[in-house]
């Protein structure tokens, strides 16, 4: 038997490293079972996770494992009787989170050991590369990708074969293949999981693409905020080089390709492909004017092709199983599967890969288990700062590039943040504008100043100083920025504002006209009151109030002085009798 | 403060980095990252030195150093708190965590405590959204924070420092 600990970033943050150490300590030299690691299983809400395998069969999945469980897990495995750890086993309804998925890009995540090349090879690893290099022409590879209907998974959904073909057709011997792993969209972690859990899959997909376009060098531009992904990628590049899968004369076919990575340094705009190229060249990540497109003049002004991590993660599967098998999944306009990072106020959060064409409701309720604490769902945010909020009544929208764009949101890279009735939508719009105004590179006026002005107006609205006409002013600014901004960051920055105005105009109006926050989230618009009939006079709130705004005698009703109150909400949280209300 | 010989060691390490990248300004970001690893931040003299060594201007190097959030022009505390302000963390109350830390350490975003122990830095997203709200202290990640839990973690680090002393 084999014990495997899920060591992705989420698992480690939840304590997987300590669990691994405890298991190692509990093992005897005479034990016949092995201990190993895997990457992210994708069920972040159950971390740390420990799997027990017999050969290729999963015997048991243990969840929320703690270091103190190490000894009894080792004991159970040693004795071959897992009944003593029954309490740690995953609940059937939680297991459904994974069983309802169709995993292609994530097919090896949480199954293989990401630090071991042989573990990847055992699951058809590098077979697609061998097939491509030995039996296919670059044109045939591009044709297969065309058949599959694979589109860019970074957000825009541009057909992958078209970009490859354009780069292939560009004149010149020196070409570059680049992977955009600068996953800056707050609320998204699909790419991180792929690199941490299955780095060879990314390398294989990139090598196939490099062959297709005729590139002699492949580069991964990865976020510096993902230290574990960088370590695993570095190790995988070293292993692949040693195995003759990277470098000169790969697999004896005469095809040569160098491979390296560069760590980004923290700038959201570098997710834009021309800004990413500038950054690769060691400069400030400021977007270039297009055209020329990177396919004609990219990195070092040579023909370059840039795709997202998830796009590459599908390539080897498509070559092995055929483009038609991939195209058989999904909708008319959106083929294959898509990975989402499901987070926010949802019960079961984690990585979800499903065929295109399923509804948002299916993802959030059937897979994600609905909303925490039995609250009502208000909206789901897709596409991060470039996307929008889709309201509850549109949750039957299917996952499809066009259908999602029609709502005003976008497919995006896969961030899916669920919001409940306590999330203020104006506050949400302000949150995103705060982000984009900080991340604007400053090159064009519309984005640099436009986002700042929008942020000022939104800040004024959430602090109760909104004025009549602010909504119209916001809309005017949004349209001007969309039209005038140079790159995708600016052109899409108004989306969170436009969608919240479109679907939650009443919340904006409540803030502006009545100076009230319906979600009770905007601190400056709240007031706390003590109900004298329910208050027992226990004095707890008065003692804990940081500004001594609460007064009253023991066993007599207390009261809050609104002029002193800083609306920190401590009293509301502390009161054991539910005597404090918030408006 | 560091003695002279120690400073020389650091400069030697930086020279090795410059050699490894052929003193090429195209690798400026990587060079600055390594320089920051060596020095803990990017002092003015390092900006000038890297510019001279890569054949570019101090203004260009400074432009890059100030563009990216990873680079620091000031020294940081022993423990760097990176508080995630991503979407999922925002929805799950990262503002309350920030208020608690600010209140406890009496520093705001970007500042360092007087004893040089903690620096607070808000970051865009750490990618551990399912465990939100999240913060990282140096290389360690902590999830599902509450204001109380965040303070207790900081106290653990403070005690760690005292134990070492």
C-alpha cells in the first residue's frame, strides 16, 4: 500500500507538511508500505488530504487530517485494516465534488507525484510529444488543435490553432514560445495548481507547441507569488533536460528546444501579452500598441506565441485522444472543458473542471454544495477585475464564451467568486476599481486617470456621500474608458462597475439616496442599536467597546452613544442575547 | 550594522549573479530579484551599481524597481506579513484582519514596527482562495483567519523571536 499526502500550496497552508512529518515519524524501517506526496487534489475545503492506494486503486481518502492522526493512520495501513480510521474518511456528498467533474487539464493533479518524472510517464506522459515529433508534421499538429476547437483559456478565448498558425507563418528562423503563468486575477489559482501538481504536463504541451510554430526556445513567465510552483517547475525542467526531453535533438528526432522560466515581480498588467513580453525583456511591464501582434514581432521583436497554462495543459491530451474527442465536449462555440477556481461564500470551494455547456447553477449548487450558513446567493463574480457579477436570476446561463459575455461578465481565466446576501455590490465594484487603479501601468490617460476618478466616485458612494447623478457619471466614465484605453486591462476595468449597475442598480440608489447599505457591509452607513427589552445588562459590550461608547448600569439596559461609536461591530458580535441590531 | 567584510561578501554574491546573466539588461528583473534576496531590499547604491554593470541608466533601473510590487527600496522587518487582499479574501473579511493587525502592531500597509520585527504588506492574491482570508508570514501560509487567530499567530512569531534571543 501507499500513503500519499496532498502537498499543494493550499494543503501545505492547512498543515499537510506536518501531517507528512507525523506519518514519516510513525513509520518503521520494516514497514512495507510507502509514503509519498501528490499535488493539489482540488478539494481545498477538505485539506489536509491523505490518500491510501493499493497499486492504482484508491482505497481510502482521508480528509481534515491532523498531525496527531499520523500514528493511527500508519498503524491501520500496517495492519491492512482501515476500519479504525473510518472517522477520517471523506463523506459521500463531499466526494461528489470530484466525481461530478470531467478532468482533462487537471487529469493528473492530485494523482501523480509532481516531483517525479516517472510518475508522469506512467500516465502516458511524454507519449504525445513522441507521437508529434516522430509521426506528425507541424501543420498536422496545428490541424489537430484546430479540430479540437481549443481556445485560449486565459480569458479572451481566441482560437489556439489560429495563433499557432500565425506564428508558424511569420518569416524568420528565431521564434519564441511563451507561457503566460502570471495568474494575477485575484480569486483564481488554476494555473498555480497545474504547475504545482503536474509540471511535466505543461512542459510537454509547450514543447508540442514549440514544434508546431518552429520555436527553438520556450519560456514560462510565472508569478513570483507562487514559490512552490517555481520550485516544482524548476525541478521538472531539470528532470526533463536530463531525460533528453528538452535541449538538443529531443528523442533523437532532430528537434531542439531550449526551455527556461522567468519569475515575474508582481504586476497584474503583465498578464496582458505585450506587457508580459516587455517584462520578459527586463523592462517595466507596459503594453505595446498592437499591431504588430506578437506572432509577427513579440519577444526581442521576433515572432512569438503566448498561451496560458491551462491551454497548454490540454494539448498532450488532445494529441493522445484526438481533436474530435475534445470537440465532442462542450457547446457549439466553446469546446472541451474549463477549469474554475470556485471560492467565496460557497460551501465546497476548490478546483472544478467541467465540460463547457453546463450551467453556473450546476457548478455552484451541485458541485459546490450551495452557500455557506444556509444564506441566499446574490451573485457570482467571474473574470476577476476584467469580468463582472452575474446575478442569481441568470445562474442558468451556460458556461460558454458567448453566453457569458452576453451577461456583461466574461469567461475569464476561471475565477468564480460566489457572493451571498451579505456582500455589498457597490463595495464589490469599489474593491475591483481599487485594484485596477493601483495596477494601471500609467501609460494611457483613460486607464490611469479614468480608473482613479471611478474609484473616487465609488468611495464617495460607499461612505454615504454619494450624489444624485453619480450613477450616470460612472456610466459615462465607463464607456469612455472602454473606448479609449490602450490594452485589455483598461478596456475591461469598467466591467465590474457596469455589471453591478446593470443588475444591482437598487443597491447603488439605496447608498446614494437613502444613505443605506442593504447588505449591511458599508461601515460608514451602519448604526448599531441596543434593544432595551432584550438587553440583560451583562455589561460585556460596555467593557469591550474600544471607544467607551456604551454606557449603562449592571442588570439594566445599556445604550450606544452614536456620536462616539466607530461602528466596529464588536458589541454586535459579542452580545449573547441578540440584543444589538444593525441597520 | 554589517561589517565591511560582510558587505564585500554580499557584493561578491551580486557579482556572481551579474556574471550568470552576462550583465545583460534584458535580465534586469531577475538580477534585481537576486540582489534583493542578498540585501533584503534594494539600497540606492545597488541601483547605481546594477545600472553601471548592465550598461543602462540608474533611472531605467529605478523605473523597473518602482514598477513591480515585489521590489522594496526600504529594509523590511524580520517577519514580512503579506496579507492577501484578493477577491475571495475580500468577500470573506480580509479588511477586518487588516484592521486587527494594524491595531495590534500600530503600523499600516507598507510600514515596519519600531522594533524592526514586523512589516505589513497588502498583496493582490496569494492563490489560496479556498482558505480565505489568508496571510503569509515570510514563507509560511496561514488560512481561514479570524482577527483573533491572526493576532495569536503574530504573537507566536514574537515569542519565537524571544526564544531565539
